[in-house]
C-alpha cells in the first residue's frame, strides 16, 4: 500500500532487534518480555528462509511435462552473531542442553526503519540451540571477539508487514 508523500525505498538491513523468549511457562514469557531489548545486541542475523518442497509425478502417456505437487515446508537454521560481552545467556542456553535440562525458546526478529519504527517482524517457534561457536583469537588483528549461535526451529511467521509505518503515514497525512 503506497502512502502519499512517503517513499517506499528498501529498508537497510542493519537496524534490527532479536529476542529469545522462554515460552515454556507464563513466568518465563513475562521475564523474557521484560528483558526484550537486552537480547537485541546482535551484529548479524541470517537464515530467515523457508522452502516449499515438491513431489514429482510422471503421468503415463504425458511426455511434455512432469506434474509437481507441493508437499512440506522446510526452514533454514537461524544464525545469530554478536560481539562477546559479559552476558553469558547464549552459552547458558546451549549448555543447558548439554547438561540435559534445556528448554526450547521462541524468537522475535524485528526490522526497524531509520526512525526506529518496526517495519517487519518475524517470529520463529520452538527454537533449539544447535551450535554455539566462540570467538576466534588473533593477536595480529584488532577485530572484535564474536560469538555465534545456530538455532534450529519449527516454523517462521511474518507477523507485521509495515502496519506501524502505514499508521504513522496516515497520522502524518491527516495532520496536514
């Protein structure tokens, strides 16, 4: 939907927040909501991908094409990277599975525009920390120490498609 007077350029990919939500209990969800911004310090988020698998069927006597029918959706793993800080939350989540008492988490990934208004929001369900990777140390470089977490999940959903921007645009246009 075009908004008069508002350009609809593609949004830059550097302005995003990520939060991991303990959805196993009501208390965990409330605590995660309170700490929502604290989880947002990631420098990179990749793997927002879903693929529709198809099954091919060769019909007897039909040699011009092969029928293709949709079957399942598969989702790529989400890869989160951030600079190493005093927080040990990613390591602790992964280590809880190593110790046999881990809990799955849902996650929210929000893309903001330059005014910090949420534009797109993706939610993944039942995340599982597959792989934690610590920083690479090299005394010859002055790079930031980065930790990586790979998360497998069971579904990805787009929650909002620019609703906040559309409402802001309507508010601006009605003011004039």
